[in-house]
C-alpha cells in the first residue's frame, strides 16, 4: 500500500456569521492515494466547496490536520500556502476562470510565472499542453474567442502545467452542454489513465460514476465513501 | 511519476523582485493599461498638468527674478544712491514771497562734504546733476536727461562705455563741451552714421560726442528703477559735472502754465560707494541720519541696491513657497485621481486577483502588479509633463519676450515627486488587492 498523498484528519471548518457559527465541515477524515480518481457528491450546502477549498489550500481548517504529500499544510502562513498552490496543486473551476486579456498560451503559463521558471521553458511547456488538449490552432486566441468546452480545456492544460500532485475540479462540466461535458470527461479519463490524481466535485451522477471512488457528504459529515468496481 | 517537485522555499523576501519578474510585471502592466487606453490617458493627465505647471511656473518665476536681480546688481551692490525729490508740499510753500518763486530743495554739495567727513567706510562719491532737455542733431530730436557727472561714473555704476571713451578729469577741469550718449538714443539721433566725433546741440550749446554707453537690457528705465516712471528717462546723455554747472548754474527755470517757476537743486543724484559689502547697511543708516539732521523737509530719497536685492530674494523665496504649495496640491490631486482609478481597477479585477492567487501568486506578487501599474501611470505622466513643461517656457519667452530659466533640478524634482506620488497613492489600492481572500475573490462576479 503506497503512502497517501492527501490525509484529512478530523478536519472541521466553521464560519462565524455575526452571532451564529455555521459548521460547514464537522470532522472529516479520509486519505487519498496517488493516482486515485475521486468524485465528491452531496446535496447543495453540504460542504463540498468548503472541502475543496481546504484541499486546494485556499483556506485553512478551523481545527484538524491536512497533510499534503506528507507535509502538514493546515498551519502554514499565506505565502507558504501560495507556494504550495503554485507548485503542487492544479485547479479547474466551473466557470473556467481564465484571464480575459491573456491569450491561451499565456493563461496556461500563469502557474509557472509565479514560480520564476525561465520564460522560454514555460512557453514551450504551455504550447505542448495546449496541443495535448487539442488547442494547437488556438494558441494566440483570447478566451472570449473560444467555446465553453475549449475554455475548459485551456483550464485543464493550465492545471497540468506545473505537474501537480493533485488536480481539483469544482463542477467542471456544470456550465457545459452534454457533448462538451463528455469531451471533458474523456480528458479526465485519459489523465487518470496516465496516473494523475483527480478530485472532482459534482452534482451530476453520470460524472460521479465515472470516478473510481465517490465520497458523499451530508451536513458536513462523510455519509459514504465507496469504491466503484 | 513526476508529481513530486517540492514546494519552492521562499527564503528571501526579495525573491519576488527578480529583474526578470519585474520586466514581466512591467509588460503585463503596459498591457492592462493599454486595455483601458482612454481611462489611463485621462488619469495620466492629472499628473501631466501638475508636473508641467511646476516646471513652467518655476522657469518663468526664475527668469523674472533673475532679470530683477540683474537690474538691481547693475546699480552696484556696494552703492547707496540718493536722489533729490521735490518735497510734497512744494505748491504751498513760497520761498521769497514774490510772484516769481525759487524752489530750493534736494541733495547739496555740503551733504557730500558732511557724508565724507563724518562717515568712515565711504570711499567714493558720485554726484550728478540732471537736466531735462531736448538734444538735437540737425532735425533729429530726443527728449533726454542730461546728466552732469564725474569721470568715474562708469566704474561705479557698472555701466560700461561701448565705443569711444568716457570724459576724463581734464575734460572736467577744462569744462569741455563733450558728451557721451546712452546707447538707446543713438539710433534716433544718428540713424545712418556713427555718432563719434559729431556734434549735438542742446539749446544754444554744442557738444562733441566722444563715446556711447552700453545698452542696459531692454528695459533701460530700470537703470534708475525708483527714480522716475517717465519714459524719457530711458534716454540719458552724460556731460562733465563742471560743464553742467557752467552751462546751467544752479537755478533751473521752468515754464509752467504761463508763469515761470525756478528750482534750485544742487545735486539730483548722489552715489555713495561703501568699502565693503557688509558695511553697506550700517553706512546706509549713517547716511540716513546725516541727511535727516540737515534736511527739515524730506526732499531726498535713499535707495540701497543691496537691500533691494535682499528684498527681491525674499520675494523670490515667498514666490517659491507659494509655487511649491500649488505644485504639491496639483500633484496631490493627480495622485488622488490615480488612486481612484486604481481602486476601481482593483474592484473590477477582483476575479483575476482570485485566479492569480489560486495559481500561486503571493500577496506581494499582487502588490507589485498593481504598484507597477500606478508607477507607470505616474511615470508616463511625469515624462509627458516634463516635456510639456520644458516647451511652455520656450514658447512664452518666444512669444511674450519674457525671460525664462529652466534649472536642471526643476524637471528632475517634478518627475521625482510624480513618481513618488505614484508609489504613495498606489500602495493603498495594491494592498487592498493583495489582502483579498482568494476564496472570496474567486466567487466575485
Ligand atoms: N464564506 C462563508 N461564510 C459563511 N458561511 C459559509 C461560507 N462559505 C460557505 N458557507 C456555508 O457553509 C455551508 C457549506 O457551503 P458549501 O459552499 O461548501 O456548500 P456546497 O456543498 O458547495 O453547496 P453547492 O452545491 O450549492 O455549491 C453552507 O451552509 C454555506 O452557507
Ligand atoms: Mg459549491
């Protein structure tokens, strides 16, 4: 059994809303090993996005520990968390989140930019990834010139550019028609086949079933954690 | 599997400021400013006008005060100048009680004696009698001041002879009929030829022209800045003092409204030279005391060029302070404009900030990104402002004939301040951008 790359140990997250405290996650414990393909599901407001933000080091747990690649990131300062995000995580969002004034290649390069990689090397790598997601013809296009599916493929290339430990996706097909959604899911299957670790938050049962493992949340608890055959 | 590059250590706080990173930040900044060209241009205008007005006003002010100071200096900073002035109550006082009255006033030869005798530190005295009359060359005529004075006038009043010579002790002793013309009147009297050696006529007397003085800038009347507002004071002819005494005596007749009026004035002007600069004020006080003791009426006026110079310098200082405040305010306004735009830009780009933060940008990367933009805005404004600010004084001196002086430090200062304004007013929006929570920023619509 290989060492898990993500370890969640009784993680809680609460938000203070004036006099009330909203418990978004009430003690979540699970491990993820390298190469796993996980979907996180559950009804609206059950804490999926909160969990993904914690996994993505965009936020810190209120209590509990989160070990990423064996390193405890739950108590890190802001700069260190930024470094971790830039080097070890890849993000894919429901609304693509590309920067509008930058071209396809420049969008893909962003994570490398903040790691001070040599410009020529970054450019080369970004072009390679753009080709890999089928955008060889669109390198210098701006995001608004692309379809939703193409934009999401740019986002996938961007999530891969820093060779992350884990790729995190929040409703990646939520804004897409079913055909484009299927395209994206095919890309995810390929990535899984190559041994990438994927965590996908989704409402869509067909998306959920494609994963190897589904964690179901309910009211900030893990309701079920099943492995598909 | 290669998914194991360790997170980079941020050991040095300055890692984020590598030259390459800064270059990229500048390129990024240019692009986002270019994306909102009109907005950037309008923002920059505030700084442009601020910087440009500072430089232009400084140049014009500097030029004006330089001219004033040069004129005062030309009077001689070691000199004290006394003028005879008709006392204000002259109309009522009748000297002799008859219908022909002789008005007696002004600086006298005994004043000269008293000053030399009682005040140490006075080296040379320069008396002058001034008579208003027409000077003729055949049919050419100039209304002119004829100054009877001494041979050392040119050296003491820093007024050099341009051609020919000034009269000498011998000319003076011999009461010769020689004269030296002011440069300004030469073209009017002798439009075609050189005046040297020619004769001019005043009344019934002829004088031989032996020299021409240097021109005194384009505003010749300020040669005696306080003496007379009369335009004709611009034209002066010099003759030996003894010759003047011989020709005119001490009583001057003047026809006025049908009756004659006589004035007895011994000296119209007396220049006192002091041995050293630091004694000027003391000697001036002593001269004032001597004059007050011997003149019941205030029939004289004392001008001290050094004090005028100091006053001019003080005026210039005040001017500079006022100018500095105006400059500061206009740059402040420009800075506020920049801050306003940057705050709007930060709000507008909240989502972008969230994306960049999620993809590994640290707070200081965001700060640098926004700060580079503001500094570029104010820097471009500064450069345009300097270019405009240097051009305007040139145009002004060309069209209005005013002297302007652009000192090297004024564009540097103006540019430096504008860059500083960019940094100061850029910091708050940049910090605000960097402080945003990435999760919140990503959710922003
Ligand atoms: N910043 C916040 N401040 C206060 N409460 C929050 C905040 N973020 C989330 N919550 C609360 O935490 C709970 C979980 O929210 P979360 O966004 O994780 O739900 P979700 O499972 O992603 O829902 P959806 O499927 O609708 O996206 C909700 O009750 C929500 O109101
Ligand atoms: Mg959600």
